[in-house]
């Protein structure tokens, strides 16, 4: 028997929001934000919940937040 899950965020996914500009940040931080896939401020994206993505978010916690 199968059960329906909510469409908002499936298990194994993480929602990220870019909340602060990367203008006056080091180049490494800008590359991390770009590597996560952000293109504009206040954008919410869904990425797989892996150690690599968590590590990238940990490098720029002042620019990105995890949305519930």
C-alpha cells in the first residue's frame, strides 16, 4: 500500500534561501553561492540533503538560510 506525501519538500531535500548580498564578501563566498545555484537575492531553491550541500551552506551561513 502506498501513501501520499506532501509536495512541498520530499524527504532527502533541503530548501535554501539567499538572504544577504555577496557584494562585499570574499571571492570564495561568491563562488559557494554560485555553486549552490543561486541567481538572485531572496531566491528559494531545493537541493538534495547531502553532506556536500550542508558543507557549502556551513561556509556561508551569513548569506544563506535553511527554510523549513
